[in-house]
């Protein structure tokens, strides 16, 4: 009988494996070992056979969205983030070309960018550099970008006014943005496009916000049907925002969601809720900023395990079946981030419980999407 740790490594290294296959492997493991402590280590919240049965029932329970989610999307187990700049401050798009090229050389196959980052063109150039030099072929890459970022007065960002303006058509706004992203990246159809935020940061009309969300999703659906994008999803959506989409007749359900997840913001309920609804979960800001890497708890744990705080965090996320998207402009850091997910450090139950002590809602890096109507 295959051992649980071996199965988990297969999950991390094989992007082709489906959620149903994960369930089958987990069942075989539990039937063969009854080692619930090992299961707990990997982020599954169970300690008894009864709890395991309940957990499996929840995973297996059919839901409309899990049946309709894009079955062809093959999301790699780790991605390279590309945002460079202060929060809602000045972005640095010039870094994009080198970051994409070095990230691909380091092993990353998932490259994440966004129209708001103003780096789609340079990211595309870095991808083309890697392809032209024979480092990779386009078919092995998974390119993700995001559209529909609300206005940010601090940076005079007004590229997606349709997000809030009641007089503008949000469906055509999103569709046109996707066309622009395809042109910017110049790598053919985009593998995954997400709605960057569920609405305007300063919105006061709940009915308008809901209507805009649905209209923006229609734009993504049309872009998918027209072959501009292969898969579509959401970003920074709470379960409230997502479930509002379900109140309309969706042609395509979100294949993935991207949210902030790190030791400060574990987002446990949201992660499990999204996974249960059939979405792959991607984590931005997975390392929690520079402060998290200096936390005494993490530093001590890293010394004990002969690894680094970053490796511990990324291993913890991988164990929760979350695709982390760490960002760095340094080639050596890109390489270590990639290996941390592909060769995760073993975390004990005690380690997991200690990490939970770092949770702090006041340490959120990006705005709280729960404040968006």
C-alpha cells in the first residue's frame, strides 16, 4: 500500500491529477494506514475515522459548480508572481521581462501577471525570450492575468472604469480588456484570466455591485467562448461574492480563485469553501511580506528543520492543496521558492499548530475584499 507522504508528493508534482483522483488516493491511504496524524500534518482537519469520513463526504458531495468547472485546466503546483511596487503605489513594469525569463529558467511554468500591474507586455517579452532560446515551449507554460481592477485614485488608475460606472457596460468592458491583454502578452490564447476584484472599493450601491459582478463575468464567458482565453476565474472574491454569481445562469463556472493566504491570513474557511465549490485556490502574498520571514516562531522552526522560513510557509500552503504565487526579482530566490513547493519540508502536527498562532487579521497586505459590497 502506498504511503500517505508519497501520495502527497505525487499531488504536488503532478499537475495533471484531478480532485477525484486525490480523493481516491486519500481513501486508499487511510484504508491502509489509519494514520490520521499524518493526514493532519498535511492540512486535513481530522483526527478520527469519523471525522475523515465526514471530510471525504464533503469533498465528494456533488455541486453544480464542481460539475461545470473547466475540466481541461491543468494548473501547475506553484506560480511566479510578478507585481513589483508599493501597495497601490507605483508599479515597476520594466522588471517583467527579466522576472519571467529567470522564473521560467528556475522551473516555474505558471506565470501570473495583471493589467493593473502594467507589466503584461514585458512579461510577454520574457516568455518569448525563453521560448526563442529553447528553455521551454509555449504548450508547457500556463499564463494567468487579471482584468477589471477598480479605480485607485492614489495612482490615478482608471483603466477599468466600467467596474463602478453605472453608465458603462461591464460585459463589453471586460471583453475588450481581455482582448487587450491577449495583444499585450502576445503569446496566443491566455491560459487563465481572472476578475481582479469583485467590485469597487468605495461602492455604496449593493444592487449595482451585484449587477456589475454578473456583467463582468459575462464578459469573461464570452472571451472564453471566442477562444481568447482557455479558462476563467475570480480573484479576491469572498464566498458571498461568488455565491451571488450562482444566482444567475452561468455558462461557465470559475475554474480558479486567487486570494491572499499566508500565516497571518490563513483564510481557512474561504479556502475550504472555494475548494468545495470546485475551484483551484491560488495564494498571492503567500510569504506574508518581509515581516513574516523574521517572525521568531518561523525562524526557530526553520533552524530546527534545517530549512528557511519561506520554505516552511510554501510547504504549508502546498500541503493545503493551495497553489502559492511567490514573487521575487532575484534569480536565486526564484529558484528556492520553486524547489520549496516541489520538494516540501515535512511539517509535524506541532509545527502546523504553531503556525496557526501567527494568524492576525490586522496583518492583511491587500484590502479586505469582505468590505466590498
